[in-house]
C-alpha cells in the first residue's frame, strides 16, 4: 500500500460516546485515546462536536456501469458514495452486460480500483442474464479477482423455487450468500405502486404486500431446509418483518435489509403522480414504515442498504406508468437514517454503525470494513456532524441521478470527513482526492 | 378552477357552477344556430393517446359550439420507448399556443403530470386517464341524474344537487375511471352510492370509500335505487380469472330482462337505467334494458356536449381566466 500519511483527528466522539483523539498512519488506526500528542508530520483534523463512525458499507448500489453510463458511472457513483460517508459499496449485477461472468465482475472491480473513492465489491448475478432460467457461473465469479460472495438477480426475483434452492445450496461451496429481490412475479404483473387505499383512488395497478411476503416465507423455509445463507433485499412491509422475526427465532440463517426511503416515505406521496416516488418495492403505508423502523431497531432487519438507483431525467418525468423505478440514495442515506432512527430515539450511533457498517461488511465478507475504531484496525473512518442540517438539492449531488425523493426536505446530519483506507476522500464535507493507490489508467 | 383533472378535488360550489352553466349550454343546443362566440380565437387541442371516438367528438362539438379553434392530436404510443414523450408533446402544443388541452391517456395521472409539470400553461381537461378518473363523464352523469331528480321533485334543476338520491353502480369498478369519478362527484352532491361488483373487480382498499359495497345485484336492487348505472365489462377480463365466464358474469351481475322486470315488481317506476357506453348488449345490460323508457343512455350522450361546453367555458373565460391573469401578473 502506498503512503497515505499521518492524521490526528482531535476530539471526535467515537460511536457517539466520549470524545477521543484518533491517530491514523499509513492506512491504519494506530491510537485512540484522549489527549494524544500531535506527531510532527501529522495533519490535524479538528473534530470537536463530530461523531466518529466506521465507514459505511452499502450492500445494495446500482452503479450502472457497464452499459448505462448515461445514468451513472463507477466514477460518479463512488464519488457520491464517498460524499455520503461510504467506504465500500456493492455494485448490483443488473448492468449491461449483466455481471454474470468472471469477466464482467472483474471489469467492475477494476473500474472501482481505478476510481479510488471506495471499495467497489461486485455482486454477481444468480442466473444468466438475470433471466431466472439457468445458474450463472457462480464459482467462476467467486474465484475471480473480484472474489464475489454476494449473488443477486436484484430487480428480478429468483422466482423458480428449484432454481432458488439450487442457488442457495451451491454457494455454500464458497460461503456465498443469495440476496433475493422478493417479488412474486404473477402477483405483481404491471404493478405500479403499493396496493392499498391510495392505489384504489389513483387507479394505479397494485403491488400487494403479499407478493413480497410470500417469497420471503418460501425462501426462509428453503434456507432452513438447505442450511444456507439468505439475504433479503429491501424489506418493505410489516408482514415481511413478522416473517423474518419468526425465521430468526428458529435460527434460520437469514439477514435482511431496509432502504432509507422505506424508513421515511409512504405511498401518500404517489398522489402527486410524480415518478420520483416510483420505486420497487414501492413506498408502503405509515404502518409499514413504523414496522420496518422497529424491525431495524430490534435487529430483525440487520442492515440499511440504499438501493441507490440513478436514472436519466427522461426516464423520470413523464407519465407514471412509463417511468423507471428507482431512487438515488447514497448521498442522503446517513441523514435519512439519522432522522428516522436516531432523532426518533429508536437507535443510537453505535446501532447506526452496526446497521450501516459492521453487519453489511460481515454479510459481504469485507474483512477491512465495518471494523471497530481501535488501534490496529484499518482506517475506514468517517466524521459526522449530527447537528448539521441541510435542504436536499439533487442538482448539487455527485451522482448523475437527479431522482432523489428527498429533494426539498430539510434533513439532519452531515458527513464532514471520510477516511478510506487511511486517505481522506472527503474533507470539510467536500470531495478531496481519491486514494493514492487508485490507478487512473489501466 | 384552473384545470379539470378529477372530481375528487371538485368542490360542491364548483360542481354546481359547471352543472348550472351546462343547463344554459343545453339551451344553446336546442336553438337553430347551435353556436356561441364565447371562445372565438381560443385554441382547444384534443390530445388523445388512446382511441375514443365518442369522447373526442363530444369535446370537439363542445369546443366548436363555443367558436373555439379545435386541433385534434392523435398520439398513440406515449412511452419513451415508442417515441415522443409526454413532455415533448406538451411543449409542442405550448409552442402552438394551445389555450386548453383535452387529454385522454392510458396511464393514470398523465393529465395531472401535464398540469403540474410546467411544460405548458394551458388549462388541462382530463378526458379519461387509465383507471383513475373521467370527470366530464361523471359531470354528464350527474347532470342527467339531476334533471331526473329535479323533475321528480317538481323543481328546476338549476341550483339543486342530488341530496337523498340513491345511486347503484354495478360492474367492473376496479378498472373503471367512470366509477371513481362518479363516486366522488355524487357524494359531493349529496347522493348515496352503492357499488356492486364481483369481489375480484373491486379495488383492494375499497373499504375506505364513502359508499356501500355489495356483491349481490338483487339485494342492491331491492334497496330501491333511484338510478342504476351499469358499467362496461370487458370480455378479456375473463382471461385474467376475474370471473369464470361471460355468461356467469351476466347471470350474476348483468341487468338482464328478469331484473329489468323486477324493477316494475318492486314498484320502482321512476328508477332510471344509465350506462356510460359503449354498451356490451347481452353482457352487463340486456338489449331490452338498454332500449327501455327507463334508459337515459342517449340523454347522457346529449348532455355530454353541454357539460363539456360548460367546462371549457368556465376554464377559458369568466372568473377563472381572470384569476389566471392575476396569477400570471404575480409571477
């Protein structure tokens, strides 16, 4: 590893506890204690009033490259990630071509290394072309330089129960995990929004909660039967939380994720017919929002995943049914989770670190991420100002996507600095420079 | 009133203003020269992304009777993948100087997008969007019911509403923009509404709607409705397992000859039979019911021109356009 220099962070509240100084030298945390001396060559970072957290790890990011570079590139998406407080993201497989071969996942890995803003961990497709018919070469992706451990057809459900069973069994060979997009396809043909009182009035085809819950129920039973690891993407309904709670009580090896938008927004917003609120799974009811918040707080839901899904504006400004599904989320995740979970008293900053860093790193098997802030640990550390407030303005974001459903909202929390493998990618709330190990040329 | 997008956001006052104005417009339709100069020099665009000859010619007749210039813009295939986007179409119409856009679109909410997007400054009239709303159909239905209700009470219809009237709406409520628009408007005007449909053709969440819901047409008829509105049922719904067969649907939920005769048995001599058209004779309504003296189907068509004249007139002239000018000056 190249030299990343020496930094002394002064007076940061580690995980929101008592203030301490943090010394970072060449990519490693070398001391955490109050009143550390400032080494002569150190850059001093004043962090009074700031909270130090492990760099956030997103298990669910759409970077769009290769194929849809008009929507996002690895470069722009990882800049957005860094600004949002992330030091690692998992790039979902639904690129064009689909990340279903060792070649594509290695390409995505290389693009991430070249950009140098965060660790980019490619997710491999479960089935060839996300078509749900034939297993992709999961072993080849696992053995590739990208060392893929998370496999997902996200955007599409691995609906065929036999295929899902085989996938769950097969990835045991390299301790992989299948991340399921739980959506029963027949129950959601043409679905446009949550099926409920609002869809009834708006005349938009409903996406019923049961279409998510029935797949989760089936999959946890398959995971029990096979003894495999299952991860459930973007849990959105109260019923799903109940099923997961039951599964965990039985000791089934299932983890689950919730998006920031499902922690805050409801289907009432669809009354505007503004496609910025169109997402899959759809925004649900206030009761569902409350259930996923409580599920995240009590550990039934393990992590927050952004499902960052940038789209070009022409796919988000027409009539609702013709618009694309998805929302950006990398640059608002911390603020939304603070607003929904911490400022409501449901969770503290240590809990925040658990759901945004430690557990997603465990699920994704990233040994250098999600670690404690302690001497000897890799220096993936962020500094957060919890008293900051800002009005969300998508036009000022680093992502190419302008489709933020939080546009115009006043949200708390600001990412002041991000140390990625010992290098400050973000300082004073602004992008600094990519990690010096990044190779800008192949 | 800047646009006419939905009956859900139509106040009692605005609804009566449209219906009362429509009465005056109806009088014009009975004159030898069926034309007013009210909208001379104004341009009304009929923007139809979905085929609907009946609604389009009704709006066209309404605009022409008010002396507006009418442009018919048939734009099938609205999605980005198929070609021109809603935005480009709207901006094209704005550049042509459209004062009002009458839009029919297969996607729920498309008129609302047009009205709120800032792409075009024209008044937007929803001529039916997806399975959301069809407000001028509801207004013509209410106009037809109001004339009937007023006649029964021996009064002029102008200025009155539908307080106390019992309306039964039967058929494919799930996919019906007419049912939604009718329900909101009829409730605003004081009528009581019962929806009758197979459980598969009622929206999830119908329990929160301000109406009675029944699965049994005979029970609902026995509750002595003053108007019975039969909704069109599309045979292709059968392929999606909404009901087992067209014949079973017709037996259970159709206004057949037996049920038509039962209206007489029940002593409901003043109950009218309505249908928004086009009808599937022999499916949701028997030919004898459609052609009976109770049927108001052709009155509805006639009244459609009057309420559309009233809607265009109120949106493009009178107090509303004054409001609009004031708003523009503020900007």
